[in-house]
């Protein structure tokens, strides 16, 4: 799991970094002395876990949690022993660690994240793996889970921090990355043909040199993805 | 209060990793004087909220150096400051001096 550390105190960051280094499941990508810089970083980088100090001048850890629309799992680090109740007001917060953090307590916290992630994965319905056997994908739009039939998805396009999912009937904008949704899609139906596009290749109408036509949409094919597309086609 | 700092937590954190231990001590030695200076400045300027903020930060170093009594003093002092009182100021300064002297020895 990729993680970052946010704390205005260098000593505190060093403690967490050292504890992470002893935990094979964790990979520290970066550390920040303020939450604003971390938010900028998270706008273009997927992170699984944030170790977040609550008490920082100016923009606090709570401000940070409230600002993120789709926060990763968060473990709070705090010097305040009575922070426990407030810690669980936010769904993303998995645990809180009181400084000085001991290796034993840290391990328990990491286990909580692993459990939370496992439980999250069980709740997601990827290709046809649900109890009903249906091939659906649930997307979160304004706190509503909308079911999409995988076979009805035509194109998925990256749009900065969002993706546009175009189906036979309508189009949805979801706050996630192409990489994340790709993991939920069955390879037998979907293929990434460009860094910004995943297509349902059963919906291809025709293919020209560097593009495919799906309904009325012309989608570019990148040079690196072209061989895989050609391999998947049933060529005469 | 004459509680003495020690490295038992740092040793627990470092294990056999002497490189980390040295680097960690070096970080504390660099960071603490700046925090103390900022604390003194805030006290001089009677900025109680800012003083409380820096006391909050410094108290973590007390706990890192296994100074439990000093940590409790800092918690109480921080609360006092947030209420506009400075009763524990001299006692807190004395702990800062103990810590400063200790850091020169490691």
C-alpha cells in the first residue's frame, strides 16, 4: 500500500517513516509538512493510506479530511489522548495513533487498514463476481450507488481527476482514475487503447489506422496499445 | 521537577538500526532549538494561542525522550494557555533547559 505522511514536525514524520519501513505492506511515497501541499500531491497521485497529524497550524488535519472528496484511508496521529470519538466522524478515518507511537500499536493500526481494504474489496462488485452472477458495476454519484451493466458501457475516458463513463443510454462523471476502474472491468470486454481511453471492444464498429469507431465516437489508439487490440480481434 | 530524559523510546524505535537512530537524534537536535526559540518569542510577545501551539509541538519531544511527568506538565500548561493563564510557565521553561542540556550530551 502506498502511503504519505503529513505532519508539521520533522521528528514525528521520522517516527512514522521508520515504523513504515519495518512494515512490508507499506511503501512511503512522500511526506509533507503541511496539508495543503499534500492535497496538491493527491490531486495527481493515487495513495492508499495517509498518516495525518491533526494539530497543524493554519490548515489542520480535520480541514484536510473535509476537503478531500474521495479520501484514501487515513490514520490520524495526535498528541491528544482524548481525540478518539472525533476520529470516527469521518468514514475514511480507520484509526488514530497517540504519540509517541509504539511499534506494537502501529502494527495494529496497519492491520486495521488491511482489514478495512479487504472488506471494501468484498463490497465492490466487479465483473460477474456478485452473488447474482450479473455483470454489473456500481458507481458512486453524489452518495448514490448507481448500477451500470458492464455490457452497456461503451467508452471510459479520463478527465483529470474524473472519468467519463459513456453507456448506450447515458453518460456519468465519476471521481476516480482510469487505473482504478480498469481493475474492476473484465478483460474479456474491455481494453485500454490509449492513456485516456478504455473501450468496450465488443462495441467497435470499425478500425482505421489510429482510431476506432464506437457508435459515433472516434477514439484514438496509441501506438503502444495497438498490438494488444489487434491481438484481441478475430481477424480474417 | 528534575525528571531526566532518556533514549529508551528511541532505542525501541531504532532496534538495530543505528543509522536511523543517529539520523533521528540529529533531527531532534535540529528541530528542538528552533521550537524553543519560537516558544520564547511567543511568550515574550504574550501570544498565548501561539504559545499553546508550540507547547503542543514540544510536548511530543518530551514523550519521545520518555519524560512522562514533563509531558503531563506540558498538557496542563497548554490547557492553561488556551484559557489565558500562564501558571506553569517557569516550570515548563525549566524542563526546556533540562532538555536542551541533555541534547548537547547525545
